[in-house]
C-alpha cells in the first residue's frame, strides 16, 4: 500500500519540548564551558556554536510553530513563543503572516524572498559566488541585513517583544551580567545566527531547477531539526519536522533540487545558469 501525506501528520507535545530543551541546554552548555575555560581565543567558537543553536530555535522551531506543528495542543504554538520567538525579536504571528505569503506566492513579487534576493544582489549577472557564500555573511553582512528588518509592527505583537526584552535587560542589569547578555546572546545572534539564516534562505530557492532545494546533510538536519527537507515541507507544510525524513523517502524520494551539505550547495549554486533569484515552478 502506498503512503499518503496524512500518515505523517502526527504532532507531539513531548517531541516539541524535547527539541526546545535540547537547543537551550546546548546553548547553556557552550556558555558554561566558555566561561569556565576563560580563553579569549575560544570565544569566537563559542559565539558561533551558540548562534547555530539560536538558529535552530528562532528559525527551525519558530517556523514549525507558525505551521502549528511544534505542539499537538494548537494554542501552545503561540503561547510558548517566549521560548523560541521573543528571545529573537520575533513573534509566532509575525512569522506566520510573512511565511504564509511565501508558501502561497512562492517566487511571485509578494514573496519576501524575491525582494531579499534582489537586495542581496543575487539577481545580478556575473556575481562572485565565493564571496557571497563564504565571505560576506561571516563579515557581518547577514546580521546587518536581517536585523534591520526586525520590526515591532504590528504593535499588538511588538509590545510583547519590547516587554520581554525590558524584563530581560533589567534583570541582567540588576544582577551585573549585562555584558554576558551582549557577549553570549546578542553578538552570536547578530553574527552566527543570521549567517545561518542567510545560508538557509539562499539554499532553499536560489538558482533552482524546480523552485525548491533540499539540503539532505545529516549533520545540518540533526542540528536544525530537519530544516533541510524543504521540498517535502513546501508540498505538505502540515507534516512536522521529525517526520520529514520518512515523508520525503515515502513521497518525494529524489524529487526537487537536492544538495548534501554546505560545500555541495556552493557547488550547485556555482554551476547553475541564469541570474533569476529563484524559479517559481513547484510548491506554490
């Protein structure tokens, strides 16, 4: 009997909490080890690792919550945003509004990715892909670009972000650890987390044959909650992250543009022809 998409629409509260807990525990562990070793030259490594797990929370899991996939109890996806949204200056509702347009109007002018790709210069002929892929994001360009589009609008959502950060800032100031907030949260968020977002956004749709690219790297998908199984997600966004590998094997094996890691993605981008930001073929 052939598989159906409905077989994979199985949400789990336990898996949601375990995923969130893993990322926060990893961040806490990195901070603890960094402070214990107290070596300045190890700080960039710590900041980069923290940012990688920040991306897992602020992009992968926030994204799941925007589709009501993170928890089986529907209301929890929004109510628990203080664990994966507010610490990253975004709410579930803000993500959901933008992301719904992306799904429905993929590659169309309304899709935010089209404007992003153009602003990043990805639609220009003769671009230097080595510079774009390896150099520009880690120099802070990704942070400067993506952080500037963070917004408190609409105020119904923005006031939650402002209130959350007012409390966090006051608590850190009162306990004398405001410098640690900057070193171990804000800098990793600006530098590493946004670099991962930059690579993810380019990987997903840029210079694709089918309009959607999946990154099937086991390491990337372990760290970022199967965020790379993008082709399957675009076709069936109600399938939760932990079932995407099985769903892909059963429903879309070998379909869509496929890469197998960071360097393989660079190879695919470098050898693709054309200068269009993306190909709006499938997954509308």
